[in-house]
């Protein structure tokens, strides 16, 4: 494929390579399939010549990606520690160290190219993120390529791209002028060629290379015509290569030299270092898609037999062909092996997928092996961040353990079900399973499993605000764990004890958590270490100690991010968003909340803090429908979870929203049942906040005993003492709420504070409340000192419209503005409605008529 219109991207790559003399760089080459990413990289390597030493890795579109596939490619063409550590199943940090050593070359500048990372496995993405953080200390260039049109809002690549923070090099389709020029050389009609190819370089090359006077209707038709012209044996080889994504293993090519030559001569395949391949993945998939189900099954079976006979093949590739062949026994055999290998290498999603494939055929195994496989699948799903997927296999494993009478394994599985159900948002099943685990294991001689069951139940008691009971059972678990030398369970129990002590404001609670964190981090128990930091920071935030919570949250967020623990990170970012909301940093709150919602959800409860923060901010600013959509989703997650840490903030925010939008009866109905539960559970922070919301709605409620003092003072009418207390705690927004209950001067300060936050609707509501109270001298809203947008859009909507004019998709806009996809969807809908159009194209056309350029979203172009 020729390299057209790519001088600018090559210049960027050349400059990045030169700048590596002062430190490593990262380049992100993005574009649609066939736009020429691989050709660009080949030309870059040719031009760099002796200046650079290239290391190449590829990601393949297997049904389940190869764990660390690109790293294995790099190791295969090198010698030394990297290959040895991969073969030994070394830990990710050891593999990273070996890869960094590989990039330390004194004679030539190292360039690491990883192609098609939209197909990368989780371990590869994690490794690239870690490499990106350290590349600045090297003198190497890391280049990754990906299809940006295939990376949707929930794609795991989003987080990796955000963390890599490299220079983005987008590759656009060819210009109509270039397409017309190339069409003219072959006597083709330019308009027809442009319509068929859309300026895609690969499609253009293939169409212009077609024989005859008439171009085929599609590239699919072109490649299939070429295959039909081959001899029968060569056709069979071309089809066999089509079911082997990425590279075709030598085992599939042995003894087929004549067929290989025929395929190359016929323009179907091209030679590679390892054998042959299709020129591009688009061509391979066109051939694969043309196969009948019977052909595809037979070809996968042929490939599987050949690869098994060779030995030393990546087990993930064997699973790919076994699944394609419908070979249940091979899926069972190789799926378990591939899953275990993926888990060792940190590819959690891929491990879960391999176990899922194997578990579909578990009934072919003896009962004990069935239970083991189902338990492994369940645990892998939990670790991959898809806890809900782990519930059914865990319940099935429990039924088998009961049938076999394997009580210790049964108790352990009940305890696992408790943990998984909690993350899936079902606290009722979690508590029931925890009780069953203790009952089963307590009837056996004491040991580690009983200690862990005690600690698990202690954790649930703590989360249900049964702090005294949680401390008692946690100490029992810790003592038993220490008796059996089980340091990990002792740490887990200590976190429950310390968290409960902290909530009861007993001395030493936070110290206990700090000690548990230090012990967990030193022992490599990163999950427990992160939980300790979360409970310190979350405890401070829940007690409304916002000033102290802020640095604690920064530390916890940093640690969770460093350890790639998205489940914790999602919750921590949402919690930090809530603290920033209270501190008056609403821009920071939105940034954190949006990042939280972009992370994969574990059953949804981890999204609640971010949803509540965004719902409150957008409600205060007057976007009623967007605010309510966030609060409705929060309510859907918080309801089944039942725990006050989720229910309290959600119901409080919903009551606030309905009061602001003129429905105090609905506000009271939202909060009344939650207040009764919070008061019964002695959940002081939540009972006070919920009592305030109910009092604001009905004017009659008093704060329950034990409620947090400043909430109680607000309900009792002591607004001045409450405002002072909120100020000392770092609760700027709550201070404004307290001032809003005061005299004219206090309310004036509150209104101006809300205006400064951009909380225009809340400020207007308060002005109306002043008038209802008969107070005179209501301060006006801020004067508009700028010309309004010609279409009446808000600044954010104008920004979105500018990007629509630029041709960006909703996912691209979310990426550019660092917003949640749902937020962008709402903004786009609002823009279309405001402009009176029904499509993005109409919106762009309308914007141009108004003189709005993509680079001047504030108003008309000058």
C-alpha cells in the first residue's frame, strides 16, 4: 500500500524520536481500519534506519486476546531476560523490568511499537500504562496504534490512553483530490471510487489494483474474486489463514509451499517474517465472513489439530480454534490452562473469559472438578470487575460442595459468595451467605477459613453500622488468624476493627487502620492496603471532616490508581468528588465524578458517589433532567445495596432536588424511610443530613439523638453556630446552606456564594424563598456582561456544538472534554433541541449558517 498524504505524521514521529535524547516519549497513532497505520510505521522504521532499534509487538483479534501477546512477540525476536521471565510466568513488575532493560540500548535509539491495542488484553494495557509512566526516564520512543472508531465509551482502552498521555497522531482518510488523482491514473471514475472507498487508503489501493474495466462493488468482492481464481488447494490454504487472526503459525503452513506461492502470486496473501498473512485485517475478515458455518468449523478443527501436534503454542490461540471448532473437550482442557496463564500475567478479564468458555462444558467433568472450575470462574469474574457474572457459577459450586459433603470447601464458597454478592450490589444475599459460611465452618475444627468467615461477617456488620458487634467479631477473627499464622486475614480483620473504632470516635481507630495499611502494603496485599486507605478517607468524609478527608483521599486515589484497582478507584474518585463539592471546587468535583463513571462498574454501587455529586451540581445549576437522570441511576444502585453509606447520600440528594424544583411532598417521601433506618442504626452523619432534608421539606422534623451536631443546629435554628462549624470542617457548600437559614445579611452572603459556584437555580430558589419569608432587599443575580450565544446555548453546549461541527462522535467529545458519555449524550440532545434540528449533520449545518466555527464555540466567527 502506498503512503499518501502522510508527511505531517512522519514529521511528528521523527521529531519525537529526536527529542528522546532528553527523555522518553509516547506516540498514539489513531485512525480507522485501513487508513495506513501499519504502513506509516513501516515507513517511519525505514527512514529511521540506523538511528533506531525497533521492537515490534502486535495485538490479534482472537475471541479472547492473548495475555501479554505483544510482549511475547517482542521476546520471540530477542534473547535474554524478557523471554525467560515470560516463559517462567513471572510477575508483571519483573516482566516490566526486563522490558525496560530491552529498551536500554547504547548504540541506537530504542523504539517500541505495539500495533492494534484496541485488541489488547488487560495485562498488556496495564503493562503499557506502567511503561508509559517510566518511559520518561529512558531514552526510548513508545508508539501504539489503534482504531479510534472502534473504541466506544466503555472500552478498556480509554483508561490506558488517558494514563499514557502521549502525543496523539490522528490519521485521516485521503482527500478527495488525492482520490481523484489516483483514480485518473487507472481510468476510473473519481466520484465512484470516492464513494466506494471513502478515501480509505487500503480500499483505494485494492480497488485500483483490480483487473478489468469495472471496479468491484466492494473490497470484499475483490478479495473473494481473487480467491476464486486460485487452484483448489491454494483456495483451501487462503481460507485456513483467514481463521487464524494475526499471524499464521508455521504449523499450518508446513508442506504447503506450492499453495503459498500461488496465494502470493494471486495477490491474496503477502509474505511475512513468520510466514504469510493477509495484507490487512479487513481483507482477512472479509474472507472469514464469507465462509459457511460448516467450512469455518472444519478449518478451525484443522488448525487446532496442527497446533496441538506442534507443541509450545500459546494456549489462548488453541482455545480460539477449539471454540471455533466446537470442540468441547479441547475448550475444557486448554481453556483452564489459558485462564490460569492469563491470571498469572495479570490479564484478569481474559482469565475470566477463558474460564467462562470452559465452564460452559463443566458438566463433562467429575463433580469435584466441576466445583473447582466453577469457583475459579466465579473468582476470576470478581477480580475482573464483573462481580455479577460470578454469582451463578458460585451458587452452582455451592450446590455441588453440599452434595459432596465437602464442608470446609463449602464454607469457603459461602464466604466467597458473600463477597461477590456485596460487590454485585445485593447486600441481603451477601449477609445471608456470610452467616451460612460461619455456621458451616464453626462446626469444624477452627482454622484459617473460619477466621476469614468471621472477618467477612465483621466487615458486613461494620458496613451496617453495627460497630460494637463488628469490633467484637473482628477481634475474634484477628486472634484466630494470628493463632494459625494467617497474616492476611489478621490484616483484613484489623481493618474492620479500626474502621468501626473510627466511626465510634474511639481512640486509636485511625492508627489501627494506618498499621493495617502498612502491613498490607509491605506484604503485597494491595487489595487490603487500598481498603484500609479507603476506609480512612471515607470515614473522614462520612464524618463531614472535609479538610482532613481531602489529603487522605488524594493518597488513597493515588495508591488505587498505581495498583490499577478500578473498583476501589471508582468509589474513591466519587467520594473525592463529593468532598470537592462541599469544598466549593465544583470543576474538580465534575472532573473526578466523570472519571469515576468512565471506569468499569462492579455491580454499580461504586458509581453511586459520583452519580450523587453530579446530580447535585447539575441540579443546583438548573439542568433538571440531567440531574435527575444521575440521581435516578444512583437510586437504582443504592436501593438493592440497602447500606446507609449509599442510601443516605442518595436520598438526601433526591430530597434536595425535589425541594429545589417545587415538590416538597416528594422530597419528604424520598427521605422519610431512610431517616427512620438511619436513626435506628445510629448512623449519625446520615441521620443528621436526612433529618435536615425532611425538616426543609415539612418544617416539622427534629434531628434524632446522636445526629451530627451542625445538622442538629440547623434543624434547631442555630444557623450561626452551624455555619461556623461547617467552616471549620471545610464544608463551604453546607456553610452556605446554614447561612441561607439566617438573617438578610447571612442569606445575601449565601446567595452570592451560590452565584459564585454557578449554582444559578439554587440561588434563584433561595431568592424566591427570601420573598416568601417577606424579607426585602433580595440581591439580584449576576449581570450578564458578555454577549449571549447566537443560538442561546450554554458555554458547555456551545463547546459541544463546536466539536460536532468538527465531526467528532459522542465518544470522541467525551474523551476531549473528559466528560461521562451520558453527560455528552444529554448535551448533544439539548443542542439539537435548541437548534430545532434532528441530526448531528443538521446541527453542524445550522451552526455554520450562524457563523459558529469549531474553533470559536462561544459565538459567531469573526
